[in-house]
C-alpha cells in the first residue's frame, strides 16, 4: 500500500519553515507558481496583522524533484521567514522575550506544564499558526496530484463575527470565483461589507473575531476511505485534519447539525435511476456515507474560534510569581477566517490525496493513472 505522509519543522520567528513530503509518486509535474499562489492566498484576507506585511512567502524545493517532476523520493520544501533578521541576534544570545503570563485560549499554559518549562516562548513559537504556511505548501502538492485525476478543491467563508452570509444558489465553482474576488472570501457581497465592518469594530475595540468556512471537493470518485476500521473512515480523517488547524474547534460533514434536527426521511440522500446511471436527489451526507466517498461533492464546514491574542488584556496568572496578572499583546491578526479557509483546502487535499493513493496507488503517476482508469467509477 502506498503511504503518503508529511512532517513540518520550524518556529514562528526562526529562520524558515521546512516540510518533508514522503510518498508522492514519481512523474508528477510540479508547478511552483501554483504552490506560491496558494501561499499568497493564505497571507491575504481582511483582518490580517502586521506579520503579513513582512512575509512574502515563496517555496523553495530542496529535494525530490528533478527537471520539474517528482522522482519518487521525499520532497523537501523550504519557506523563508523574512522576520528572522529581526530575531536572529536574540535567538543566538538566548535572550528571546520571556513570557511567563500564559494567554487564555493559547497553548501557552498547557504546553509549559507538559514540557516542564518556565517560559511559554518555546511553546508559542511552534504552536503559532505560522506553521500553516508549510501545510499550505504541502497541500498545494496534494492538489497537483488530485488535479491529475480531475479532483478540484475550493473554499468560501459563510460567517464572521456573527455576520451570516446568504450564499447564492450557484454552482460551487462560481461560489469559489466570487470568494477569490473578496478580501473576506465571502461570495455574498452584501454580507462581505458587514463582515469587514465587524472586523473594523473588533480592531478598534482591541478584540478578535472567528467565523465559519466551507471547503468542497469536486470529482472525488466513489470508494475513498473505508467502513472497516475507525481510523480508515474518510470523514473521521477529514475531521481530524480540520481540527488540527489552529483555532478550529468544530467540524461538520455536509449540513450535519441541521440534519440532527430533522427526521431521517428528510435527511438521507435518495437514489434515482436516470436511464444510464444512479443519481441522487440531494447531498446532505456531504459526499461521504459509512466512512466512504460516495461520488457526490465532499463538503466540510469548519468553525474557527476568535484568535486568542487580543489587544485588550485578559486575566491570567504570572507563573513566575503566582500573582494575578494581565496578558501582554503579542503581534497577531484581528480575524484570520479567510486564511484558515485556504489552510482548510490544504488539509482536505492532503487527506484526499492520501486516500487516493491508498486505493489507486503505485510508485509512479502512470501506475496510478492505469489503476484509476481500470477501476469501475
């Protein structure tokens, strides 16, 4: 069985981010600009902070690709941190700004206790959402593999700070196009105006906002994932991948929470015979039944909490003294929901590429194409 996996390394203010991708088949054409476009999309969005004015993420491939094609070896990716020169001397001298007052909602407190540290700096450096830049680069590689089999992935935002969009009844690719033209990635232009106003209000109040985004995959064949074990179920793997995104605390496949309020006869996607093939009257299962892709578009909706770094101090405790203390502001965004949607695309792409390789895998792209073409779709 072909196994696809990746690891990332690097800290928020360190020299760079690194990703190692293992298991990509040989012969896959690598489009560097496609990877860099996704990196730029992650950096965009109304409500981002000052860090995005410093970083201009571009990927460098250090191994696993020759003459623009994968060779079956691990692919090594590097993304420079342009903020590194501002931190280099402190890093070398060991005098990075110490943080002993953990910020509620961050990994600070739990991480300090877990690793026996008296300073949250090592925790926040790795727990930072800056790491998702490496994931987006990895996800872009997965998208290149998926596109070879006609699978496309996109996203849009449906809610920010309590402002709920009225999503137009349009083909999903048209919704993606509208989202790409919006700085809050929302296909409802009127709601986008109110979302920006809510972000401005939160910024002025020294606060932050969360929201909800939707990621959809088109062209996914029947049969990815499996019902036979809990950890092979495709929906379980997608849920885990999405919740691994910093600040994402909730996931549903299709309109799952709406489904929970309805009787079964109004939820399950009925079959009809078109004269040539089986079709569905709806897609309330979100493209997955019994842990297996069913040929319908796969839709994942994710809820992102407000970013826990706020300009307005929150109550905490100084762990160095045991005294009550207020949090200090660390540079951050007001709202990163549009960026999180792009990270969600990357995680969706990764899980689907992994499942595609499990079912149709081979050592080369031509092996996969032969296996895929010979399968009954």
